[in-house]
């Protein structure tokens, strides 16, 4: 059941993004930023944790999940370190995901290097 809910939730997010791309003049970059901001806002009002229970990986993997991680890590850093946590929290919370993306992208480049024409 978790696989189905993840697939449906993640697919719905993609569908919404695709509809916005096709029906508006917004660039994909603006839409991606909108998804991150939406994740931050939903996390700030306490809704995103409930969404994670329903959507599982379909809610945590897309950019809305990245926004949630940034907001959650910043909130925890502010509680721990005070105002300086505003600047350090998001970096510490998202570092693992960003580092993984860089390493796996590098490995994919090594294994599947494009051939020159």
C-alpha cells in the first residue's frame, strides 16, 4: 500500500507541475522554486508531516520534500543554536541529500560517459 500511495502522490505532484508548464508561461525553474517554497510553507504551518504519513516517499523525494527538509532543519537549528541557526540549519539538514546527488551523478558520469560525435 505504501508503494501505491507514494506513486500516486508523487505522480500527482508531477501532473500538477506539467499542467502548470503547459497552461502558463511560467518557466520550469520558477515552478521548481514554487515547489520548494510550497514545501517550506506547508512545513511551517505543520501540515507537511501529515502529508508525509499519507504520501510516504512520494512526498519526501520531490522538491516539496526538499523544502520541508530545509524548514525542519532550520527550525531545529534555531531551537538549538538560537538566531545563528537561521543561517546554518538549512545547510546541515540538506547536506546529506545534496552530497548523495553529487556523488551518484559523478558515478553515473564515470560509468555512462557520452561518446563524442
